[in-house]
C-alpha cells in the first residue's frame, strides 16, 4: 500500500471516491496540504471493511494516532464506517457529497454495475454530460474549463481506473446501510455538498440525511459547483474544512 504524505499541520486522511485512485483528487490534495498534513492512498480492497483497514493502515504506517477523516463521495461511506469503528482515532469527520443511507443507484447505473466490462464504458461516456452544468458553473471561462478537462484526461491516461472495481464499489453503496454506523459516530462532523441544482451524481437532499443521522453534524455548501467541488473549487473546499477543524479545536479547548 503506497501512502501519499504531504504538508504539515493537523493530520487529515483523504479517502478517494469511486474511481479508487487518489490521483483524481490531486487538486484537493495540493490545496489541503497547505493547511494539513494530508495522508491519502488508492483503494485496493474489495469490501467496505477492507477499505476501513486501509484507512487504519495509512494512520499506523505514518505513526499518526488521530486525524481528521475526510471521504469524498464513495470515500465518505468508508470514512463514516471508520469513524464508527475507531472513534478514538477520529479527530473529526468530513463527508463530501456522500450518498446517505437509503439512496440507491439509478436503474441504468445498477445495470452498469452488474455488467461493468460491457456497459462500464457507457458510464464513462455519459459522465461529461452529467457534469456539463457543474463545470460551466465552476469554470465560466471556456479556456479554464478546457484546461480542467485536459488535466482530467491526463490523469485518466496516467492513473487508469478499473471498471470492475468501480462497479464493485457502486454495488457496495447499494448494499450498505450506514444508519447504525451513524448512530455510533461521536466525532464532530461536517457535510460538504455543492448546490442542489448542480449535483447530478448524488442528490444533495440525500447527502443531507447525514445531518439528521449523525448527532451534531452540520452542513456547508460550496457555491457554483455540484458533486466534484473538492477538485473544481479546491480553495473554497479547504476554507470550509479549515474553519470547521479550527472550530472543533476551540470547542475542545
């Protein structure tokens, strides 16, 4: 397991989304590392508890006792389970555009998940269309928007994804009920989403269920973005996380 360790400050573990590769989170990693010591990695396991063990291994491998656990989209499912199992190692919990209990994949995506090698490419082809409104809002300037798309393409070429593992993670979302985990979480919790009209991957109303399910959880919105605000507007994302973590420090004091 290769652990990326960048920056200084309070330790923060960043759990990547359904692609499973940390490289797709690089803008968030770079921005977070200006305020935190960021530990991240690529997901390797085939089950949720295996991913939780990967988070634990990242902490143990770098001699970190407690950290902010931050999960993006599918990574938030992993982060929530970790916080429930290891409260003593969770300084705070940040869930970013994470599907809450009860949310189910759209019917066509369930079909993709069952036949990933045949239909997975269709999922990748339709992704730019689902993200179109979000990218236009986050990058009104066409040149900046094209530069972002080119960076994503370069990442795809240098860090190829596994359609089979993506499909397995999608099935985990459908099969996992985090309600009992949420009831056990006692770490300060922040839910970060984009604007409801711009997230066409996980409905914001679904993610907001975590505010009801986790005691004391609060929610913040990154304006002018949807599902991938942590990478399209990383500075705004880091500002929210930094204020939240600083607030938990003062509260503890």
